[in-house]
């Protein structure tokens, strides 16, 4: 967040909800640049791991998922969906709200609910992980096994 230029703040342009259509052109540009950098790195023979929450929950569809698939065509790609039930997410947020960085409380904040729906809408992942039942080590083992099977 500290690296976000002032004209793109508060930086919620990546959050589902279409709250800032004025930032959406920048979202497209930034994802394009990110995908190009990842693809170039992969083409050079370096393995890349990217932790991204990709959705189309903007004021209009931006086609980010399709843009990712297009730019990575012909490159090794494993898409992993990470799911966790909202009650577990809220229990974790309430246990450690990160000094107020995470919204906590008795109800699910609307941005959290929108995120949970938007990042999985219409995506066919190669692998699904439920982090309410899997430990980080078990999740990593599942990813490693899926990569070995490619």
C-alpha cells in the first residue's frame, strides 16, 4: 500500500464492488504489466509463484482471468483456488485484526463477503484448497504434488 501512488489511493480499485470505476483502467494496466512480467520471467526459465486474487467484480467486467490465461498460454501454469468458510475467516480476523487493518466483529463486512464470492465466480481452478481444514504445510504439499503431476 505504501508504494501506491496518491492518485490511485485508497487502493480499493482491486477490491470487488465497483466502488471506484475511476481506478479500473489502472487496474487493467497494472494486471497487464504484472502478467507480462511473470510471463517474461517464466519464459526465461525461472519458476514463478504468484499469490493473486483475480476477480471481475468491478463496475464492468475487465476480463482479468481471461487476460491472465491468454498471457500465460504455452507456459506452465497451475491455478489454485483457496477457499475458507466465512465463519472461519471471521474467527481468524477477530482473533487478530492486525491493529485494525482487518475489519472484525460479529458480522461479515460487505467487502469480505464480496471478495469471497467474486474471486471464485466463473473460475475453473486446477486445484482447490480449503484452508479451514488444511494446514499451510499440507496446502504446500498439495500444490507440490499437483506440480509434480503436470
